[in-house]
C-alpha cells in the first residue's frame, strides 16, 4: 500500500528528543493514497463476497417472498 510506505519514510526522518511532549502532530495524505486504500478495500470485499458465494451459493438469499426490513444495498 502506498500510504504505509509513505508513512514509514516520514516517521524514519523524525528526531526523538528526550523530556519533551508532542503538542500537535499531523500528516498530509495525498488524495490518490486515500483513493488507493478505498480501491483495495472495495476489491477485497468483492473477493470475499465471491468466495462466500462460491462456497455457499444460497448464502444471503431470502426464501420465497420474505421481505427484509432494510432496503437493498446499491
């Protein structure tokens, strides 16, 4: 993942000072890194759903005309 390697580079450049406290710290993450993380999560969730479907094709299916209380997820 790009975001992890980016963080490692930033953290390895930090100096450690004894007897001091950190009052504020931040890290600017490029939007492309966030998009990459979201893409990975989406891909892994889809792979997981396909593995479940392969193992049990009826998983998550309702029987007959049973209505669910929640609307379908798009």
